[in-house]
């Protein structure tokens, strides 16, 4: 792992070659020479040198960010190359952090790129991140996202978050004063297996480039102190429909990280994100399934049933089945008392896995007729109500 300090000495003034390199950017009234010098003084850490980290780091280097950290413990694989444009076929087998640093240094020799060929963990995250002014999160699993969030909150560093899956992406700015953090957006991790990885569900190769460029844009704006960053707003990117949707997300005053500030140290995130089961030997429960068209038929026949949305509030606000009740999976244990266990109950989430986990939970609590909506709200939107946006 690379040493964190000392950084190369970065002077405030720009030399002639830099003035020429950044001329089109300096000509912007909102940037100017003073703004370019601010970028030169900025220190930004990119966590993850994969699909998101590749465009983020490339544009930060091209923009003239003075010090860029790259932390990643993986090696370049052939399957990376359709979306991770920092690398070429010749880089297969090379360490991502060092290969990325070499490419960025070749792109712009005026910036200082510091590679960390290491996994970011609870033991080293604070040490690695504390030397930077801003973090851009390009990780691809919930353990690392909570780790990055909590480390940033403990260090008082803003976090530009992004994620991608299939044709969809998300971007927001977390950890700013009066703004929410990742735990406000997702108070607890979804059940293990409820959200597929990119390896399982796939991702359109150009989508991480689009989302990564948005993350880089937010990082540059913050470094400049210009514009309106995505604070308290989650930008949803629908690549198939070429649609961008911005929804409000609020800071939770009871959040342990940014609200009550009960969080004092980094946790065991592998345990935190592990399956929440009563027992490791608990047998799988048989959950009944219902299709969107069958549910529509039942609703049209005025059949007595409860429809329960187990997504988070921000997902509900984006669109939901009329007449449904919002009971987030993360709160189901204490809110289930509002349901009648003798009534037929249909649960749904985004794609289906969280709904399945909720149905299992209801069955263990004595509910007799519980159905999971096949394909979740995504399938309902596609097959029944296209007015509900996909995300």
C-alpha cells in the first residue's frame, strides 16, 4: 500500500503549460484562474477503480485536481474492459490501482496520483481517507458503501455516491452540512441476496461512464465551491428511457451517523450486512407468488386483501401501487401490527427479492396467506401501470 503522506508540493499558481492545458475551463467565468488553482489544491480520493472509478478518476485528472487517491485491491480482468476504460487488454492481470495511476499520470503529468493497492477495511479506512478533502464512492457492494459513509462521517468529509445496475444508476452527494448520509437513504442493508450484483444482473457498459461523469461533475463543483451540488437530492438515471429523475431525500435526525452522532467507530460491516435470520439452520419457507395481471384481476374484483410495499420511503415517493401500505422491510418487525394476519396479503418491492424476504417474515409471524408480487413494482409498471416510473 502506498504511503499517504507526504504529498507532492502543490503551489497555488499555475505554470504556463497548465494555463494552456486548462484554457477552455479557465475561460468559464465560474472557474477562472482562481478556480483552477482551487482544483490544483484539491485532494480527492476515489474508492474503487472499476466501472465508476474509471470515468471519475479520468475526468478529475483531466480537470486538474491536484491530488487524486485511488484505492482498489483487484486486478484487471477481461470482463472489466467493456466498461472500465482506464485499462486496455494489455493490462489484464495488472493491479488496478497501479495501472490506473499510470494511466492517469500519462493523461495529466501535472497531477499527483497516489495508488493504494489494498482493500478498504475498518482497520485502514480512517487512516487512508483522512488525508483527503472529498471522497468519491465507486464501490459495488453494501459493505463498502456503509464503510465509506461511516468513515466520511467520522472524518467530516463529503461523499459523492454513485451506483449502477443493468440500465439504471443513482448519484447523490452525502455527508455535507445539513444534508443526509448513506444511512439516511438506507438505514439498514437489504437482506443478503435481495439486490443482485452487476455480475449477476449485468450492466450496460456505457452506463457507469454516464454515472461516473455525473459523480466527477459533482466532485469538481464541490472543489470549486460553485453551483448546486446534489445535496438532499437523489438523481435517478434510466439509461433505457433516457430519463433523469431527481427526488428529495431528507436527513434523518435519528440517524446514528449524521443525526444523533452515536456512531463513534467503524463497525464489522460484513456482519452488519449478513442475512438477518432467526437461525442459520432455519429451513426455507414456501412463499406463494402472484403475477401483476393476477393482482390487477383480484383488485378489480374487489377481493379483500392487503397490498404492502416493503421498499424505502424514497422509493415509495417515486411511485407505488394505489391503495398499498408502506411498511419498509427495515421496519417490518415493529410495524406489522397494523396488518391483519387473517387477510390475504400481497407484498412487493423493486424487483421481488425483498418482497420474498418480507413474505417469509410474515409467515413466521403467523400470516396464513401471503403472496410475493413477481417482478415487484418494476413488473407492475411494465405490465399494468406504465405511469409508475422505472428506476
